[in-house]
C-alpha cells in the first residue's frame, strides 16, 4: 500500500512540514480514504505508527521497539497465545507476574474517524484501560481499519456469533494533552506503538 509510504515519506523538504500537515487535515478533505484518515488521526493523538509489508518486518520492528525501550529480558502483559512466541523469541516473560513493562496485544479494529484502537476481553480480559501498562504494543492489519466505532461494533458482532466478548473499549489518547480537555478526564494517556501489517 504505497499511500503509507507517500504519507510518511513526505515532508523531507525544509519548511514543508506545516504545508504537508494541513494537506492531510480531514476537515480539508471530507472524502479522505479511511486508511489515510486513521493514520492522520492516530498520529494526531500521539500514537507511534510503524507500517510493515510482511511478518518478517513485524518481527524486526518489534525487536527494534524492545531495543529502543530496553525491554529485552523483562516482563510483558499478554493474554493471546498466538503472540507468546514473539515474546519467547526475545526472552520476555508473559506469565503474569508483578509490574509488566508493556502490553503486547492484537485488537478488534482500528477506528479511523477518531484514530483509536478498539479492544475487547479477547485481548485485554477484564482490565480497564487505566489498569493496563502505560506502554502498549499493538499488532493489527490494514483490513482492520474501519471508519467508525459503530462499524467496529458491527464487525465484532459478525466475527463472534456465539462467544461474544465483553469489556469492549477503545484507547484514544497516546500522549498527555498540551491543554486540559474534559474529554480526556479520567483516562491515562498510553505510550502506544502500532505495528500495522499490510494484508490487502
């Protein structure tokens, strides 16, 4: 998906940062593709976005995140067995002891119109966002990007016909607000990395 390369590769020319940023404002482009809208809003919320073309890149970028934060041989919160091998390969414990350094999880969907990540009990059990570690690493695919939260809820209903998950919630704020905003009241900002795998 070359649009991500175009979107993140732009802005190398001196003095073009502000012009490029305003070029991608959703208000300025109401018909913006859903993936570009998600990327714009996610970054605006303070999320760290890493686009990966294949699984090898996902593993490589995950190791880079561990190295950047000195999380090798530490402990992580992870409830999804399919992700345990990524932790095991890097000597990161996931047995659920005291004080994990980060959460490693997948998600239900990525919500474009607010740049948020939609979770359920399948990824975070019954933990509320404020109970999760401050550092979060999410693995998602480009096909999980949906326009709105209601689209995400419909997708969950369709995906889980019988074993419907509970604790459906979103995390939207990935850095402390520069100005106090009543919408953020009571929600702790998370240091969130998104490893987005191209699957379309």
